[in-house]
C-alpha cells in the first residue's frame, strides 16, 4: 500500500448552505479525492460503521481527542471514512460532538472497494462495509499504512482494533 496513490473517486457530501432555507439548510456537494488530499498531509482512518460500538466509543473519540497532537506533527487534516451515507455521517458526528475530525461518507463504498478494504458483514446484517485501517497520506500518496490483522467477512468476533489506533499513528509520526 505504501507508495501507492489513493484511488480517484467522488464522495457525495452534504454542506450547510443557508440560501437553501428551511429546517434542513444543506445541499449536495461532490468532493473529490483531490479536494481532500492534494497538497496536504492527512491522517485517514476507516471503520465498519457509524454508531457501532468500537467506532463510537473508542476509535472516533480518540482521534478527536488527539487531533491537536496530529496538527503539531505536521498533519493538515484528520479524516474518518466510512461506508455510510452523508446523512448518517452527519448525525453520527453530531452525536459524538465532533469538531475537528472530518467525516467523509463513502456511501456506495467506491473508495473503500478500490482501497481493497471492502468486506461483506452480512453475518451481522451490515452488508458491505470497510475493514478497519488507518493511513498517513501525503499529497495523495500513501506514506504509511496501518491495517488490522486478519481481514475477513466475519461478524462480531471479526472486528479487531489496535493497529489503526491514533496512538499507533502518532508513534509513527513522532519517530
């Protein structure tokens, strides 16, 4: 993975736009991988899904808590990519009170599939989701890769968390 360019895809996002009016002042906006990665050094972590236990209780809050430390080490942005739609990602971010980590919806799984990380979690009724991983990306090229061991389609026992932790990514950046 290291040295490989991230796949070129378009993410279907929603952005606040007061000109829309009404109780839901958001509009659709396409965001490309170039928009997210070109000319920046970013940390990306991907996980099986919004509102799921490990993702909500540990991984996402830990990246949010350590965000400022990433910034001091030369990271421009921290992104969380999940195979969930923009509406789910927005509500999840609101529920977690995220202010710093940017949530990127990969609703159709195009980015995740092209990363080779799309797995089938039908065993727990999720359908296709991402295997848990993290990476440091510099100007669109994967600089460092962190993948949980044993990629598989299993259910509850097939979701390890440790390799892709923010602490591991920080250790790499500090070295």
